[in-house]
C-alpha cells in the first residue's frame, strides 16, 4: 500500500464514522484512537502506537489519547471528560488533518 493510499483509507474511516470519530463534527475524538488503529491495521504494522487512557474521577471519566510514530515522535490527541451528560474538552483536541499529516510525515520512506 502506498503512503497516499494509507492516508486516504484513514481519512475515509474518519469520514464514515464521523459520529464517533469526531467531537463537535470538527475535532478528532481521542476515544476513537484505538478504533482507528483497528480499522487501519497497517498503521500498527508500520510501528504507529495509539494509546488511550481512561481514569475515573468524581466528575466522570477522563479519557486521553496520543499516537507515537515509529520514529518516537508523539502527537497528543487531547483529553475529554465524560460526565454522563456532556462531553467536556479538558485539553486541546486535534484536528483530523493534523493527525493525518502527522502520520504521513512519520511514515517510513519505504513500506
């Protein structure tokens, strides 16, 4: 698979699942990080590591996520608080294009 095909596949997954993969129809949902890696397994095969942490607090569930590229660079995907009624942004969320550009720039030259 060519790098452009991989990015196109990831973009399509985000667009097709925008009700789950986006927050406010604009930002990449950190809760969806592990699902993106499942839907585009080539990312894990190439060495991208998507990690998500969930912590219970008195106010609800705090979810954070990041992606680590094969070269060790990290992209923070942001943090959300789910209080049972609302989704509250705790730390700046990432745009889907920022995530896709990060992946594209970190792709190995040959795969």
